[in-house]
């Protein structure tokens, strides 16, 4: 692995969800270059086995390291739950930053003692979530929902459509009836529907929605600084996207996912982002060559 300060940050997710973390990284470290890998050919991860997610995560990590990544951000709650410990053991010299459900800040914030958690089945079933709950949720009631189909809607760019609203209302309205005052987003896809969530919970409820992305970006920054790996330049870093899905479809979504955040990327920068297709060959990832 290269450790040069100019090397990029590697970020991966099952699809576009980790772009919410990429945005936070850009806002906190705009000078850093980023390589983003969206495994859209396998999305969603939430219903897959731990072993399969570990296989995918290892192959993607090897690919990002081959591109020169100096740190790997596992910007996927499901992959973090299933594979983060495995990756750290497999690549002991590589710094990793993963996603942890934001139960601790939710437990500290709640006044009603009731917190809603939206996440995938794999996240809820993982040891990481169980550990966080055991450590931080004493005396707090957690109301959980897996939001079936929500990741797929977001992958299609349906951030405000009728089906997306239905999924969220089915999850949130029963929680609101039980007096939650905090919602934890346990999937990196979900921050893209925060505006819709806020409309559903309504002004009167004063429900706080916790997006973990800024805290993850802050941890990545700390890890880089501790290793002397922060880029010294003040010029903006580049962003390159890889996808195992349709590169044109991903590129068309970037203005929707990134265009509203001027601090992260300008519209001009979005249009210049490279999106390259990769393919899976026997549990290895390779950049697809143009025919």
C-alpha cells in the first residue's frame, strides 16, 4: 500500500449510499482525492450472507489498494457489520474506517427514551449493532425497522416518490405513535431521503434525524492525521467513481446526489467526474476495458 500523502482515499459501498459519506469527506477534506467504488452489480447487501459480503469487501479493498488508496472507508453499514473486523485482520497494515449505528448520540439526545432505528436486516443481526446497543442503549427503547425496498428506490434515484414515501411512512408512523424523538439512520443510503423523513415526522414532533456521515469523515481525518498522511495541498482533490453496475446511470445520478451540496462539489465538478465500469471475475474486481 502506498502511504504518500498525495494518494487518494478509498471509499466503497454496495451502491450509491456511501456517496453521503463521500460528501462529508469532501466538506471536511476538500484537498483530498477520493476513489469511490459502488458495487451496484450486487446491491443490496442487506439480504446477503456474511461470508458473501466479506468476499465482496475483500475484493473491493484489493482493487482500491491497487489504485493507490492510502485509507479505506467502508461507507456501508452492512459491510461494516459483516466484514470490517475481517478486513482489519486480512489487511493489518491498512487503516480502515467503518460505519457504526449512531445509537450513542441518539441515547444521549433523546428526552422521551424512545429512538427509531432504520437499517438493513444484516446490520440489525450483526455483532457490531448488538455491541453498540449493549454499550450505549441502557434505559433507551429502540424501535427498529428494515425499510424493505428503500435502498432499491434510492439506487434508482427515487428520493421523493410515492413508493419511497410509503416505505418511510410504514416505518416511521408507528414509531411516532410510540413517541420517538430521535431517528438513527443505520444505512448510508438513507441520508439522501432526510428531507422526506423530516416532512413525514412533521415540525410539531421535533424529531432529530442523526446522519452518521460527518462523524465518519471526522474519524477518517483523524486516522490520516495520526499517520501523517493528510495531503498538504490546498487545491481541490479529484474524485473518480467505479461501479459494477451501469456507469451512465450512476453518472446521471451524481447531480442529484451531489449537486445540492456546493461545499462538496460544484455542478461543474460533478460533470467532470470520471465514472468507470468494473466487472467481477472469479471473486476479483477488474476495470473493464473498452472493446
